[in-house]
C-alpha cells in the first residue's frame, strides 16, 4: 500500500467504524449483548486488516502514539479493556459515582486555591457551587456522599492551615514526546507548589486505598514533564511528588523524589505498553478485582463468559 492509498483508506475505515459504533451503542442500550459482541468482532477485523496493510507497507516507520498515565494504566490492567475503551471507543455502561465524586472534589479544590478567600466557609460554599445532584442515583446516596465531601474538605482545610502551601499553578496541562519510541505523553497536574528552589507536584486522591508515591507512573510522568519544561506556564526544577489522600486526614501524604533510575524504570512501562499496542496485542487479563470493577465484563468480554 502506498502512502496515497493509505490516506484514502483511513477515512473509509473511520466511516465504517462510526457506523458500527452507532450499531453497537444501539445493541448495548437494548441489552442485545450477543449482537454487540458480533459487531465488536467486525470492528476488530477492520482494525487488524488496516493495521496489517499499513505495517507491511512502511517497515521501520511508526506513527505518533498518544498516551496518558490513565491509558497506560488501563493497558497494564487489561489490554483488552484498553482496546475497547481507547481504540474501539465502546461506551462504558455507566459512569461510576465514585468517579463523579472525585471530579467534584477536584473542581472545588482547584477553584479554592485560586481564590483569595482561604476560609473554610468559602471552601464549603464552593462545594455547593460544584455539587451535582444528577451524578447520584438516589437521594440517600447523594446525602451520604455530600456528608463525606464536607468531612473531607473540613479535614483538608485544617491540614493546609497547619501546612500552608505556596501554590504556583493549578490544573496545568502538559505534553511531551518520547522520540525514540514515537510516543506523546499528555496529562494534567492537579497542583504545583514552590518548595524552596524546587517545584513539588500534588495529586489529590479521593480513593479509600493508599498507594506508594514511588510506584506511581503518574507522578513519574509529572516529574518528567517538569524536567522537559513541558508544563504549560510553569518552569523550574522538579522536587517532591505528593499523593494527598483526602480520606486519610491523620496521615494524608505519600511523597517521593524521583531520581534518574526511578524515571528510567517507569519509562520502561511506557515502552512496553506502546510496543504491545503497536503489535495489536490485546489479550484479556482476568482477575477477581479487575473483572468485578469492569463495565465491559458481562457483554463484551470473552474471558468473563468462559469463567
């Protein structure tokens, strides 16, 4: 296939996938999961045919692959889920309440740290401003999460009163290209603080489970973005990376300073994931916790059906 032929074929592929996605969404809405599975097989066949043709026509070349910490995490969790979500664009059956809750809290803290009024009253007023009743299935669930939000924010306010941050930026986007593997990494940093002559990045977490900052690919990519001067409107040497766990007010922080060896180790993950995606390797990766929290398990996952 010549480059001209490829350019002509790509719009056709896109149109075919769009038509199939419309059919897929309709079948999912009607709970016709067998039909949905057949449509997905057809979509996969289209992708594989196109991928095979373009790969054989351009040996050694690689298109720029766009990834983020979350999409890399999806591939590591389950390559098949990555494909459904990021390539086939299959809509998930529902947005999780916990995800909506996290978005609300992030929006509140973003506006709060951009305000001159750093009072608790203002923080709670911002919660009212950003609260979304339609994000919750029923009133009792909403009331439960609203109470949790108030308690989290009160504890957070108490913490920053004792440890006031020198905030220099909020919700800043970044992107950089790893040229040797032709991957573009993009994302958004919740907060950037000045700590001495270094910049500290802070990521808010509303999850119940804590994790170590050292093992966080997300924080490693934030550090790499600062090293490459790739963060919008921010320039400086990277320092601490911090996970602020809002549900753990007595011990909320997990922090780590990434050195070159740490970053190299995390970048190996990016290399491995990008290689798998380019080879069109999307096997299922069954696991009790993984599958239990996957929206695709009951209607599009062959591993779930087998088990």
